[in-house]
């Protein structure tokens, strides 16, 4: 969820942030999160040598990512729900319920949780929206009608165009690499209408 304490001065950015519900690192399909978001390979805590099973990383996301719909729930209350969302076989779910039942996790899971909690989701969402805004501005400047420019403006445009094009190429790589992990909730496998989440939030406002 976007952190409201992050200062965003650009009115267009504010409009985009209010118009969308963004998540960070959320599962979009059945594939390993490290495939969906290649950037995760940069973190040793998320590596295959530490978390060999993709479901373990998925559990860490549901349990500790600030944009998980279960994030605000007490650990004891959300444990079973996160296990059910992350592990894909009944046998593995049963084994994890028993193993994690007292909220005592293996060292590799605890390390991954700590890293997951360190991710600044608000800053990532802000960077993502600014990235889109930057690309939009680059396109507008590159698409300017040079036939209507003065010779001086044409020279300025010609000098500026290569750097604008480079910015588009650089930002394209950022998008292809996972776009800082930011994704619209509508493009994920996350169901925010979970009854337990609604009940908990209602309790907090009662």
C-alpha cells in the first residue's frame, strides 16, 4: 500500500497514486516470485540457495510484505491463512502448520521475512509512478512537431533527442526487470475481499 507520509508534489503523480491500488512483489500467477520479479535475485535472503522452494518465498510475501492484505493482522491470526495461500498441496500445508504453529520459523525464513519487511513499498510505488511520468514526458518531447519549430528550437531538440531516447531505453530496462516490484492489484492473484481481513479491519474501527 502507498505510504501516505511520502511527500509527492507533482499533481499528476498524486492523481495516479489515488486512482490505483498498487502492491509490491505480489504474485501475478503460479510462477516463482523470483521469475515474476527478477530483482529478487539481488537479495541473498531470497536466493534459491536459501529458499529452495518457491512456496516458502510466497509465504514470506503473504506473511511479511507491507502490501499483503494480511500484513496488519496479528501473526497468530494470519498464520494459517498465509500458509493456505502460499503452499499448494494439502500435505505441505499440514506440515507447515505443524512446523510454524508456535511462530518459530527456520533461520532462512526469518532472514527472508526481515528482508521483506525492509522493503520500502511507499518509495517503490512513488518511483514507479515517477518512472511512468518520465517516460510520458520523454515521448511528448520526442514527438514534438519539428516542422513548426524555429531553427534554434530544432537545434536544441536535436541535441536533446539522444538523451531522451537513452532515458526511454534505461527506463524500459527498469520496467522489464520488475518495475520495482510494483503492480496494480487488478493484475495480481491477490483477493482483497478475504472475509478475515474485512472482519479484522471492522474490529479496528468499531
